[in-house]
């Protein structure tokens, strides 16, 4: 489950990264816009998620994988909160219509999948302990 | 000693692959049922509001702007619509007409904050208006020239300021959600609109004119035949298209019915497929555990308890799968609500909490029914077969 979860979160972060720079890119004006800054931050978060997933494939330590699952949950929540770094005022603008909803969906999915992986590890550990105690 | 509850959880965790497949099947079925139901509920909720929200019997628009007016009204596509001559005075004098209110539709130009222009500004006369004022609890009769009222999905709060056509407007009120294009529109008074249209700066667009009109909302006297009145109006005035709100609503309802019937057909297929797949999975699992069931019967565990263990296992998986299916659809549909609304090009409004709760209960009910149908044959077999046959110990 945990290896699959890393694969899924890596895929979601790649797809989201591509989307927020192509079909769902934020508004663009003659001056710097607040939503562009937020999208930049979201892009960095997605890149960090991808990097941590790649590292957890390479580093075979169980503890490292669990730590990356916890950080992925936190980064997923951070993706949900990216509009607080700045967004356009009107709801029909491209950033509020496409970019932030896309980031919300990917944030929810990344946090949900990572949380499910963490829970599965905990359940497995719990059942393992019980079996050990019975033995 | 293990309780049936613990036994069921142990079976779920032990047979991980089968449990995962069961979960996926129920999850996909739930996602289809909930997704289709949620979409249809939102459409019905949007269309149900149209008649009450427009609040007029007839709508008159310039005939060359038919499509643009419909798109602005229902999908929120911003546009500028102009009558060559405002026919308000002519129409209000005709027999059978009780109220006429003019509205002016203007598409905003690029403004300083963000380069994306194209917002819908609607000018209305607070004195003659009988539609916009219905959508708010506060009185907007005295809307000042530097104030605006915004639709529910504009994302602006009371007190926010915004610049359109070189003038700054402050949000005086936010309207309730209508599910129509009005949710993305910004309403200003005719005084403010006259300042814009008569300004030499925008002479190329409006020719420095005042009291321009895009749409007339008409109420008829009670008991009048709206259809014949509409025909009379259309024949007496050139370049005008008239729509009866009732016929617009029935046109929308027939489109929504098409979506509902297609959804029901899809739901039917999903249910049949889910029943067949779950029946196959449960039967295979039962044959794999036949000996175990026989052993349990041999040591004196009642048939009822064994059926309970099986049922609890599948019940937990069904509930988990239903939750997962509904959750996944919600993760996509709720944040992307505005995009879906623009894509369907029809009044679309998120259903209220009661409607959503009923839909979730209905999906759970259908899934439980699918489970009962799929399990029934296996359970009948457990209840009927002798323990010796199950353990395959024949003499």
C-alpha cells in the first residue's frame, strides 16, 4: 500500500504541476498578480512532494517512508491553503475558476492517499503485535 | 473467543486482495450512482429556481442577440446587448401589461487590477425593478451610483471595492445563489450606467447615449393570456424577440429530463454489473472457504452465526466502498463546481444539505440492496448444505 501510495501521489503531483502551468494556469496581467505568486508556491510544494516520493523509492528505510507519508499529508493540506498567499478578487477569474480548484483536488487526493497509507501501516503494526502476543 | 465482528474484520484483513476488489467494485458503483444523482439534483435545484428568480412573465431582447441573451441569463457568459431604441415606454402603454423593468447588459473592459476582463455588469432601475430586489433581504431601492450588488458566485464581500469603466463601485449587498448567470453578474443602478454610456471616453461603444436597454422584464395583468399577448407584442414591435418564462422553464426542464433519463439508464447498467460481479466474487470466496464453514458447523457454531460473520464482512466492505466512492466524487465535483456549471450551459446550483443527505442515504440503500441480492444465493447454500458436504468428508 505504502509503495502504491507513493506512486499515486507522485503521479498526482506531476499531473497537477503540468495542469497549473498549462490548461489551468492562473491569470496573467501586465503587473505581478497575487495568484501567480500562490501558484508558484504550489508548484514548489508539488515538486517537493515528487522529490520526496522519488527519494522514498530509493531509500529503503521504513522510517523514512513513514516520515515522507506524514510530510505528504502536510503538503497536501498546504496545497489546500495556497489561496491564502494571494488570489484574484473575482470568482470568475481563471485562478479561482481553474487553478485553485485543481490544487484543492490534488491537495485532497495527496493528503487522503498518504493518510490511508499511514493508517494501513498502523493497522498492520497493530495486527502484527497481536499475532506476536498470541504466539 | 472471537466475536462475529472480530471474525469479520480478521477475514477482511487476511483476504486483502479479495477485500480490495470488493471495495473497488462497490466504490465504482457508488461513485457512478452518487455522481449521476448529484449532477441531476444540482440541475433540478438550478432549474427549480429559474421561474421564481426571474420573476417576470415575459422577457424581451433584441432579436439579433437571442443566443447571447440566453447564454448571459443561464450560463453567465458576459456580453453587451443593446436595443437600437429602448422600447420600454411603448410596451408599458400596451393593454394587459402591468409592470415593465429595463435592464442593461454590459461586458466589462480590461481593468487595472487583473487583465482578464469580461465580467457581466447589469444595470437595473431600482424604482421599477421587481426581480433583483427579490433575491435579497435588504432593500436596494436607494442603491447609489457608486454602489453595486453582486451575485452569489462573484466571490466578493460587502464593502469590497472594484473598478469598472474607470469608476469605483463598492459592494452594497450580495444576492442569494440562483444557479443562473446572475450568480456571476454585478448589478449597478441605471444612474451609474448612464454615467458610463454618456461618457465621451466610451463613445465608440455607446455613442454618448443615456437610458440604453438590453432586456425588458414584463409582468402581465393577472388572468391575461401570456402567449397571445406575446404574439401581439412581437407583431407590433420590430426587432424584438419575446420569451415567456414558463416556456423557457419547460424547455430547460425537458433538457434536464434528458440528462435524468440518461443517468437512470446508466445507473441501471451499473447496478446490474455490480450485482453480477459481487455475486461472482462472493460465490468464489464461499467456495474457497467451504471447508472452513464446514469445520465451523461441525464444532457446533450455528448457521445463523456463520451467515452473520459473512454478512458483517461484506457489510463493512460495502459501507467502506460506498464512503470511498462518494468521497472521491465529492473531492472532484465540489471544488470544480464552477467549471461544471459553465460547461453544462444550464442553471446549475449545488443542492442543499437535505437533498445531499437524502442522496447519500439512497446510494447506501441501493448498495445494501445490491449486497443482499448478491449474497442471498450463497447464504441459502450455507443454510441448506450439510457440514459433511461442505468439508467434503463423504462416506
